[in-house]
């Protein structure tokens, strides 16, 4: 075991590199050393072990330098620089000297050279041969090794080991009961091991190390930011072990600037605690749902039959949804109780809270972190279109729709076909009109009262509702939406609406429109989520019983509208007459934002709308409350005094 002192650091590479001082000289106000020490103390780390081939005591025979001379890889200027270090080898200054003679001369004096002279010669060769040159790993590892000692040595026992030292001492270190942070280099080729020997040691350690050990892989082979994360993910799959117990840290955080190291140190110290929180939650949820299922199974047939019938059946509630509601009721308090009673949860949460109080520089690559967190938080706000469409979920307040325009009008195509003028217009579907939508999407959200939207057991709505209110979703240009609700009385903020950017939108309650329910119902009953239906369309799968009757009513309505449209011979009409008739038949006369068309060749009614998502609770109830507040606000006569004169 090699326990390096400050003098040893000088011997390995000249003056020790002190990152804290270097950062202060550069004008930085962040003290990486103080932050690292505080993190270590809060995590109660008793010992730090650094395993790196930099600490291996290996005799420098100069073979790589001699190989460079023998291969003629050095320029005359390089030979001059080496001659300045060892002037006794005068042949280095003569370009005509054979390579074999130069090698013999340098080999003859190498053993007598001190460490400083050897290092200068290695530097000349490294500068010429690039990163694969002699001593390159040492040149890179020197500042990283000194930086680690500077940051971590004062708060804990600090051991520096070569790979052979670690293998020899491994058993005793694992069993002495000390809370340990161990940091492995990745490449141990300077000790004759592989370039991935550090990974192999971590893979073994993940299975053997006590719970009080935290593990890090220090490497030059990755850069900072995302490369660390991607390498960690790759190694996690490779190790097939508890990946939370190690992290990948780029050595560039040590050899260039120490400011980024404390954050990675914090993550390394916290990773096991975060994993324990995840495991505890999973165990609590799994156990609770097992109990809930058992309780649901214990409900007697008399009680269960009553729960699945009555008003719920009349109102169109699907029986399995009622069962889910009952099971959820059994779980509401149990998960919290299990977590509160779990000592591991309290200890892990306490560590997370305490380490989070240490002041660190801003998060590395905040845009990536924000995007990932936005994606997670977006799930709390919105249900996806795939989920709604695939299972044909009924309409709900908070359903989000995309409105677009069409490429073709069928009556235009059919007029051309009937006149046989220039042949069928080239379009999608092999001679059929192109029913694709064109242009940017305009998003709207459904605002109707929930009970009004419910389809009853007869396939109809109890209030005979035909039109519903929607309001546009718009991205403000003067601010970023970060929280739901907002302060405006005529709008409602929704964060994380756009999945790609994480940007939010505001619901413009002052710009409401009315659209026919037939269009939105078709979105429910379509396999694509688009508002269309054919007169000969088959019943989709997964449609609830009440909506099956609604489907039959809509299909009959579509056949009636197509027949009425056909009887008017729209292909013979001029101007916008066919468009106006279409709007009248489909109910979009008073809905300027919603386009519609009727295709005779397909016997289909199509609306320019698709359901693309749904706002979740409690946000949709809050949105409905804001709408009600706006609708019921008091109206006052304007003041006789202009605002500008107040």
C-alpha cells in the first residue's frame, strides 16, 4: 500500500497542483475544497481510497524514449532539446549520427539521470508523439492525483493505491467496517493490466462491498456532462448489478478545474440513498396494491353488484373503472403509512436533505436536466394521445384537440371527375381526394361541465347537448410558464405542454369558441383519434357499452348527411356554395376554427380536428373553476375618469 504524502506528490511530478488556489486566482468565488469537505463530513465518510496506476512504483528504464530514437520519430529540434538535458551525449547534436549509435549512447547514461531530467526528456518525446507518447498517462494523472488529495485528504483517512496494492489489501479493507469512498482509474495499462481494469474491479466490488461503500470511476476517456451519463448507463447494463452504487466522473473535472467535482462527489455519495428511496417506494406500492386487491376480492357479491349498478351504470360508468376506484380508495393512506414507518426512508431522506444544503455551482448542462425533468413532470399534467386513442376513452373536460385545415375539398375533386376535364387530380389514395390536414396545428382545450359530457346508457346525453366550448392554447411571448394556474382572471397557465421543449401554454378563456359535439365524439370513436366517420365503418375495439350506442347513432347520422349532400350535387355548384352546404350539414357554420368536409366517394364525414391529449386532475378541475369564476364575474360601468388621468 502506498500512502502518498505531499512530498511524494512533488516527487511524482514537480510542484503539486492546488486547484482551490488556481480557481481563486482565476476569479472564482466557489471553494471546491470546502464544499467537498462538507459533503464528506455530512455523508460520514471515514476513508477515501484512490486506486490509480499513477501510484504504481515502476522503474523507468527509458525504453520508450530509446524506441523513439531507434525509429527516427524525433526531429532535429527534439534531439537538440534532449541534448540540452544530457550535454554529455554530444552525438545528439549531429544529424548524421546513426540511430543505433544514439540509442547506445542514451542507454549508457540513462541510469545516472535524476527524476527531473528523465521527466524533461519524456516531455520532449510526448510532445512529438502525441497522446500515445511515452509518459502521457502520467502527464494527465499528475494534476488529477494532486487535486484529489487537495480536495479530500483533510476530512478523512486518505489512501493512494496501485492496482496491485488494491488486490493485495482488498479483503482487509472490505471487512474493517469503515465507511469508504473508493475511486478507481479506468486504464491500468501502465501496470501491465488492461485499459478497462478499473471497470472490472468495480464490477466485482458492486457484489462484495458493504452498503457503506460508495464507488466512482475516474477516467480521461470521457468528457464532462452527457458523456459521463451515457458511459454510466452503458456500464450499468454491462455490470448487471446495483448500478446506483457507482458513478462515472471525468478526470477533466480535476485536471482542468475542480469546480465541477463536488457536484459529482455529491451524486456519488447520494446514489445509494436515492436507490433505497426508490426501492422503498416500490415495496410500499407493491405491498399496498396486493392488500387492495385482496380487499376488493373480499367484497361479497351483494355489495359488489350494487356498486357496479344503479346511477353509475345509468351515467355510463364502466364497471371495471368502478373497481379501480374502489381499489384506489384502499391504497390512498397505506402507501404514506408504509413510507413513514420505514427507518431506511427516513435515513436516506435525511442524507439527501443535508447534502442538498451544500452550496454548489449550477447544475451541469441545465438544459438537459430541465428537459428530462420536464418530460417526467409533463406526465403529471397530461395524458398522451396514444393512451386515449387506443382505448377510446370518453370525452372529459380538459381534453386537448389539434385543429388543422385540409389539402383538398372532395366536391372539388368530384367536380373534376364528373366533368372528366383533365382526369383525376393526383392525390393520396390512388385517385381519391387527399383528406390530409395541412398547416400548423392550433390547439384547443374542452371546457364543458363533466356531467354534461357523459353519455348515458341509451347512447345519448341527458341534456341534449350539441355544442361545447373550447378555448385556445397559446404560448406567451413575454414570459416563461413554470407553474399552473397563474394570476390572470381570463387565462390559465399550463406548464410543460410541449414535449420536445418543455414550454408551457396559457388557456385563453377570453377567446372561447363553440364546436359541434359530433366532431369531438368522432375523435373518441376513431382508431386514429381524428374526427372522422364513414357510413359503413365497423365498430372499433375497446369501446364502452354506452359509447357503442353512441357510435351507432353517429354512423346513422353520417349516412344521412352524406345522402343529403349527394342529393344536392355539390360537384355542379360554383364558388363556395358546396362549402357552405357542408358547414350547414356538419354543424360548423358557427365554428370558424373548425373545418369540415363530406366525401361522397368515401361516404365519410371528416372534421379538421384530432384529440392529442388530456389534462389530468387536479389541474382540469382548477381550470374549470377558473372558467366559472370568469363567467360569474361582476360587471361594472366604466369610470367617468380615464385611467390615463388617474
